[in-house]
């Protein structure tokens, strides 16, 4: 394989010049540091891989690709092959490896950060993400290489992902209201109560992805034509969007901000950016208190779309724009996950059978 080769010294700018790597987003810098520790600064892989991550528009894509590439890189290294020298046979073996390899899990009772490969094998979605990440990296190499690079993952089969299926449990409107009540009333620390309540309300009533909301700042709040709005960067496709904030969510947000006019919209006690793992832990804690199935923050957007489409005056086109979906089929998939359960003919059959059994004579 002919791979792009940097000129000697191209990995680090000359003294007195600004380092362009300083402009890389967080996930690109993290991958660069990880790879430099393994391959050293003289190897072109850390720079090319990080530049590829920085090339992705969406923060969510940057994070997903960075995670998938680490899985691929570890596999190649364990087989004694430089990641940029992988050919189709090993790429296809990587597909088979993902089907059976145990995943990394924290060691209970172990040292801080201690991990071991004791988890269940990768899910279909995780395998598809890892394969897509590796394929995207080689596609990027082909673009930046003068000689072109053959993508060894072009012929590798991907797991089939049913777009209409999700293991994430949905909440009814009454169940979601119960979750909100728990967030508002039951945390022993008042500041955490107001933050949890405001976060859930904004996430739900503005139909947001969690990464988009966590990247928002107080300075992004505004006013436009009678509406309180939040100016957000779109997670997918780039650009910015104004999201109207309904009064109940705005009031909860103002209670939480308590006069604060700058910084991350949702922040830690120390003023840092609240991260997604912290929100996962928060929502799972609230769900336990509310007696509801555990799930992550994306379930809130699923609920918001499902509940909005269930309204008698629902306009699917308006819900699609509100959800920031380019394709109406994506919006309907969110709805169908819930409606397929509610409208199952099995309930009617079961009621008839139960009635017949109740009147049967032994």
C-alpha cells in the first residue's frame, strides 16, 4: 500500500511558527496523544489519524470514529501490522474478531481506571461503527495521498442494522412527567435538583441531542420575535439553528442559572463543562428513583418525537424540522419504535382469549 508520507520535520512546525495542531478539536487531540505514546512523534500515523478526526464536522462523529479507530489500531498492533499497512485479508479478519472479542470493562475492586477484557462481545452497532471508522480513515488517506490508497475495508461486509429497531425503552408521557418530578423534587442538593430538572426539560422540549446541548453556552441564549431561543451548532451537517425554549423550560433554566451570564450552559460544580457520562449517571439514578427502565439521554429525544407525533394536531413536517432531521423517514422511525408497541394486534387477541377463558366451563 502506498501511504502518504510527511516530509522530515513536517510533524512539528519550525520554531517560532504556530502549531496548527493547537486548533484540533478535543477528540483529535486525544487520539493524537494516544497514538504518539504508542508510535512516537516520528511516525506519520498520529498526525494523519488526528487530522482525519479533525476533518469530521460533527463532534459526535469525531467521538465515535475516534473510539472505533482505537479498536482497529489495537487489533492491528496485536497482529504485528502497522494500521496503515493493513490489507483486505486482515481487515476481513478484524470483522470476525469483533464478533467474538470480549469488550473492555472496569475491574470491580481493582485500581482506579483498571480495565480488563471481560465484557460481552461488541453489539452489531458497535461492530458497524468500528468498521466504518477504519474504512473512513483509509478513505481519508486516499484523499490526502498523491498516489492514492486502496481502502482494504471496501469489500468487508458490515453487520445489518435494522433502522426500525432500538433496544432503548420508551417512556409514556405520564412516565416522563414522573421522571421530571423526581428530578425537580428528590435530590438532596438543591443546586443539583435545579440543574437536573432544567436539563431534562430543555432536552425534551427543544428535542435536542445531548452532545449539542452540552456544547451550548449561556451566551448562546437569546430573544427573537417574542421567543426565548438557544442558538446551537447542529451536530450533523454543520451550521447553526435557533431553538425556541418554551416558558416552563425557560423558567427552570433561569432558576438553575441564578443570574449567571457566561460559561457552559450546563456545568459542573467547579464551572467545567458537564460531560455525557455524567448525564448518563444522572438519568439512570433518576430512573431508578422513579421506578422506570434505565436508559441514556438519547431516549429523551425519542420520547419527545414520539409524544409530539401522537398529538391530534401533529404536523409531521413540523416535528421533522423541530427534531433537526433531514429525512422524514428518520423522524418516523423514532415514532414507530413506540407505536409498534402500542398498536400491536397481540393486545386485542390476548383480551379476546382472556375473555373466552374467563367464561369457559371446565
